[in-house]
């Protein structure tokens, strides 16, 4: 199975992550990986495509909580709708609210670097948030807002059917795992959402403020890669 990055590219992304190059091990990527160039997401057909269209339209028209009054755009999700890795964050920020896409801006660039260090391009995974609308002033989501959006995320997970979920940040981890534990307590351990393995790590926005924690994220990515390979091998 081919690696989507050459050694020079991988070294560049590890440098951006603040990780010493010797830390990288051989990468095994998802079956949809390509040796060169961008990866074209696998298309959905028939009934599944209609389900995605219906769900996205439902989110775009949602008025379940007060956040619909202040949003510019809903932020549904992006990436390969049949990805084997799914990344789940907390809530859209100002850039996401303007563009309608999760994880853009500086935090999005760092997430891309994290994924590339793990051996995946952004379009090879599916990225979504706990909330589909931006809380005013980027405040933390309220419990009732998370509850209002929970059904949307659950349906996204059901449609994607990922082999592993990477929960980035405490709010995403707490909501998915129904716990109030801190990220530091949750990372490095195997969790499950139904039958899907879940790995918890720090949010890219936190890493921008605390760059010394990037090494821990690299450890989390290695852990996630190992669990992913085990899941693939078990299903083979």
C-alpha cells in the first residue's frame, strides 16, 4: 500500500508540528490513498447520496436552538463521506462561520499538518463538529446546544461508518464519550463509541497557544494509527 507523502514532504510537516524527524515510523494509509496528487473522495451513490443531501439540507434549515439567530452559515462537514478516519471537533469559529467549512484558518492548517504527519491528506478523512453553528464570541457550547445537534452528528457517523474517530479537544471528547474528564486524562487510552475506537487528543487551537504539547499529539496520532491498522487487519 503506497504512502501519499515522500520523505521530504513528511519531514516538512513533522517540522511544522515541532516533532523530530526520527520519530516518524513507516506509514500505512487508508485503502483510498494515492501515491501522487490529491485524492479524489469516493463518491456516494443512490440512497446514501440522498441521505447525505437530505441531512445537509436539514442542518442548513435548522432552528433547534438559538444559535441559528446569529450564524452566518451552518458548518456541516467536509471530506470523504466514506472515510475510514473521522475527525470530530467542538464548534465552528469565525472563519468557519464565514466559509461554512470546519477547521479553516490557522487551526485548520495545523489540523492538516497533524493529518499529514499521520499519513493522510485532509480530503481522505471526514471532518465534522459537535455543533453546526458558531456560538457567539466563540464561547463554549451550552449543554442544550450540544443536545440539539447530537442527532445530526450521530447520523453523520452512521453514514460515514469510520474505522476510527479522532476527537480533538475536551468539548468534543466529553460530548462523544459522555464524560467530564479532561483531555489529559482521556488521551493515551482506548475509548469506544459503539463499536468504533475513539482516540482523544488536543484541539489544534489549543496547540497554537501551547506549542510544547505538540509532541503529545504526535504520540496520540501514532496510537490512533496503530488502532486503525489493528481494526483493518481484524476486518480483513
